[in-house]
């Protein structure tokens, strides 16, 4: 038997994740200088990292010979989220904690539910355990909570929900999420992925960490990759009941978050000015891009994130025309949306470059 045939069939069946094209790769392919390229493809923070986080990283370089101590970051997250320290699980990016949850609850013979057009890491985390993935049809490109509830089977162990969702930007108002949690059986884990939480307008935002007292089957995940600008350092976290956090920590690699990431994340959490500036830049940039899309007569899905998805017609062809002009956005054919493209909100001149290139592409 071939070596490949000896591998787990459910691993062979996984479609690989397609990341946004790196700037350096487009530069190599098209011979465009790096500084002429605009990348609006991976929902990264256009302001870079918090200056306070930068100082903290530089200071943490001395000490790099030591294994990391997660205490400071766990304490900072717990204090801010209103949960106990033993309810915080750190991850090498929040994708890592999604994987930990899957490994605790999923295996062949069990199932997890996610919504059509929802984040690609849920299928990855689910299918890599050998569990079955149940996809419920989208409603207006977002989660249909009633359909997800109806899809629960006796073997279902996890329901994945991204709020706001990536790549569509859909937002479920929190009263609807709360009603859903009331209805889900208590022995099914609901993962509420809030990677874009800090981009939600304050009037619509809820501190879902507080809900864990009432819903011990709720796991909330957040990240430092988006508004905090630390995507390259890889750090995120889960808030969970003590029982679930304890199980996740048993399968977690002991040193999964590195010294520099811990130091940066602690400082970033405390840099309220940077977060406020990033929020405001995003709010204005969203207005600019949505107005531009409307001018071009292009449909978009209203978004609560730092990105917006619009209907390009032939998404792959329009994407190629943008790439030739040095503009990288995200094709989302892999999400079942081949006619659409997702663009991350950048700085004002980057957004303008994107809109100009888009106009030329048509
Ligand atoms: C970007 C994103 C994440 C964050 O991934 P990290 O591993 O923390 O970088 C998680 N969930 C969703 C829905 C995302 O879009």
C-alpha cells in the first residue's frame, strides 16, 4: 500500500486553506515593486501594530532564551473580560484555540454544525478530527440560526458561529444569539468566534464573556490579529467555563504562545488610543469603499467587520485585473461565492487605489 493510502482518509479529503496572496509573491510574479502594491486581502490592520506593543516586543527580546510564561496575558484578558483566570485559554492565533476545542469534543462518529459561507477554519478544525461536518444553508449570506438549531443531531458536539462572519461580514444581533443559546441543548458546545468584536459599533456590542455563567456550553474566541494589529505574531484566546478551559489546556501545547506575542498582546490590550484610532479609520474607510462600490453600481453585503464583500460578476477575472494593477483583494470562490470578492478596509489612499483599479477592471 502506498504511503499516501496509509494516511487517514478524512485528512486526505480536506481542501487546503487558501491564504491571501502575500505582497512579496505578487511582486515576484508580476515584477511590480513591493512599495507599489496595495494588499487588502487578509483583514490586517492598515495602521500596523500599536506603538506600545512595539516597545513591549523590543523589550521582550531580552529574555528570549527563556520558555514563555503566559501569566501576564491570561491575567490581562481575564481582568478585561470579567472571567476568572482559569477560564482563559491562549492560542497561537485564535485558529489554534478553535483547533483545541475541536480536539476536545470531536472524533469520528460525532458531528459539528457550521453555516454555508462561514469561516474556512471551522471545516478544517472539524474534518481533521474525523468528525462529520453539517453545513446549513445561509440566510442572506449569513448564519440561519433556526436552520442550525434544526440541524442538531444526537451526535452533534459543536456549533461554530462567527459574529461578524468572515468572509461575508454579516452580523447577528446579540439578542438573537442569546435566544439561540437558550434553545441549544446544554451538552452541545457553541463556539462564538468574535475575531472582529472590536469593530462592532459600541451600541450593538455585548460582553459575551459575561454570558458564560449562564451558558457553560458557550466558548467565546477573540484574536489579536485584527484590530490589535498583531497577525504576524499569532496570538488569540478563548473564554470558556472552567471545565471546558481545563480540557482545552490538556490538549494545548504547553508553550503555544511565544514570549514576544505575549508581551505585545498585553501592551496592545492596554493601548485604548490605538484601538480607537483603528476603529475610526475603519468606520471612515468603510464609508469610502461602500460609496465607491455604489458609484460603480456594484452590490455589497453590509459588513460589521474591517472588510466588505461585493459582487464582481466573474470574481476570478476581476481579481486578475486587480492583481495586474498591483491591488490584492480576496477571491472567495472557495467559500461558494465565485461571483464575489472581499476587500479589507485600508487607509484612505489605499481604498482610493482599490476603487480606481476596480473601475479600470470593468
Ligand atoms: C481572522 C479571523 C480569525 C483570527 O485568526 P487568528 O488565528 O487569530 O489570526 C478567527 N476567526 C475569524 C472568523 C477570522 O476572520
